[in-house]
C-alpha cells in the first residue's frame, strides 16, 4: 500500500529561473575557457553514489569538499592556478540562483497531502535545501527533505534512501520515488525496494532518447501524471487546485 511519495528536487519539482543560473559552461566561457558537455556529464557522474560522510560533518567541511570537486572542472578546462579560486567562486555563485517550481508541482503535492500521503524530498543537493524549497513555494508541502550534503551519501547510494524513508517513518515497499535522473531516481530506488516513476519532460530532452523501462517502472511527462500512476498502483488521489 502506497503511503508516501518521495521526489527528487532539481529537474523534478523545480528548476532554475534562468538558464544562466547553473550554466557552468557559460561561467567558464565568461572567464575565457571552454567546458565540453561530455566533461560536465563525466563530472556529475563521477560523484553519483559516493559515500562522503567525512565531508558532511559540518557545512564548512562540505563546502570545502564541493570546492575541491569543482577543481576537477577547472583542471579539465586548463584554468591557470592563479585563476582557479576566481572561477570556482563564480561557479559557486551560479549554484545560488533563483529556483522556481514547475507549474504543476504545488497542486500535485497538495493533492498528495490531502489524500493522507506523506511527501518527501531526497536530493543530491547542498546544505540549504529548505531555503530553495521555500523560495519555490514548496516547503510547506513537504514533510521531510533529505539532501546528500547532510546525509553524507549521494544517490544512488542506499544510505540516503534509508535516511529518507526513516524520516518519513514508512517502509520502502510503501514508497513511490519520483525523479528525472535514471540511476539516482529510478534504478537506485528500485534496488532499495521502492516503486519508481521516471520524469521525462520532452521539451527538456530534445534530441535525447529515454532509457528503456524495466518491468515495474513508470514514466511521466510531468508531475500531474504521477497521480495516474498512483491510481494504477491502487492509491487514487483527487487532484487539488491552486
């Protein structure tokens, strides 16, 4: 019986208000360097599933680790040592841009809460998730938010899923996990015993092909369709209006 729905944050519930907010390639270009798309993809993939408990003992320790990780990008782009801190400072500023909810997100979360379902967020994100949720108008619709920064592990590491279901006081088998990233939000949750819904917004995936679904997987084009999945799973939800 489904008793909770857990969402990824960025790319699932919310997105940057402007493309420039996290345009790492644009930051490098503004400083006279080129960041290839494959290098950026490799950078993010390198840290998926990492256990980093030793870096999550405090916000300061975590920030220092983030800056060391960003050194991977400055190295691959050939940034001179004298300019590394300048470029990393600009990258970190780009990570603090304005975040806005996808249009359907507030009504979907309200619908779930009205139906008596617990709502969680589990995200490979920094120390300040609550601030971004509040800015996006979603904080009051979430029962528990767990980030990799505080959990000490990045999806799809099993520890972050365990922390999330514990915070919601539910069993993994009673959770539907919803997210836009294949390994962190679909395969990882399935291995942890949850159902999974892959969010694939066509307008954001032009020229790309969605991974093949496995038996028991679900895919939606927006969060509104998650309610239909819940009906298939035996937990119909009445859609709220905002």
